[in-house]
């Protein structure tokens, strides 16, 4: 589907201004001794430097180099427009202007090279390294806090009391006779340890006999 082209006032104005500036630069270069195709190359060189500086300014507003070359190209274009407006005798161009026109190609090439290869002021995005999350301690605390309490150890039944030791009557009488003999001989009651050693009985049996005889 074809699209209709509608006239734009700004576009028309840009074409007119570009054509007039192009013609003025051509006339100035031709008056300064540049004839033939060389006179037509000068307007292209000035306009290209102006466009390169403007493109550079769109990506790097704070670039002083771009502003410098933009002013130089703008001064060259405006200077040609003013000089050819009747303020300069094109039949008798001063020597300094001829030198300036002759040195312009090298100056424009230097400016265009610097503008194209200069780095932009927008830094490349950097990916920050992932920071390790130090959460093992908190996780461990949460797990321990939420974990069920361990089951309580089963209570052991209380130990049953030792059965009472029954002392035979004959053994008790024998032990009493030994204790009485010791009292009669020493005048003091017989100790339970001495009675146990004398009888040679196990501890529980001796303790039962000493309890009944009231021995210490």
C-alpha cells in the first residue's frame, strides 16, 4: 500500500537552508582559489562535520570535544553565508582566508575522526555479583524452634525394697553369746564389724543380727 507524502514546513525549510548554505560555501571556496570539483567538496565537508558533531551531542551532552567541533563547523557555515552577502570582495579574497580554506580539509578530517572514535559518556551496564545470603544460622534456629520436642524418657519403676533377712534362732543365740563374752571380757559392747569378722557371715545377715542385738 502506497503512503501519501505530505509536505512538512520544517523539511522544506531545511532543504532551502541547506541549499543556500551549500551554494555560499561553494562560492567562497571558488573565490579562494578552489575550482572545479574541489569547490563543490568544501560544502559537503562542512555539512558532514556539522552533522557528525550534532549526532555526537545527542549521545554525549557533556562532551566538550563535540561542542568544540560543532561550533567550528557552524562558524564555517555561517561565515561563508555572511562573507558572500556582500561584506567580502570575492574578486580580491585576503590571503588568510585562502590559507584557511586550503587547510580546512585536514581540519575537518581530524574533527570527524575524533568524533567517530571518541568513547561515549554512558558507562556500560555492569552486572553486580550475587551476594551470598547468610541465613544458615536463622534457618537452623527456626528449625530447632519449630521441631517437636523429643519424647521424655520412660520413668523406671522404683526399686523394690530388699526383703527382710530372717536370722535363725540358733545363729542369733550364738551371736548373743559371743557378744556377751566380749562385754564380760572388755566391759564394752561388741562392735558390729568385729561380730561380722567373728562370725564370717555376709553383710545383710550380720547387719540383721547386729540390729537385733543392738550393736553399733
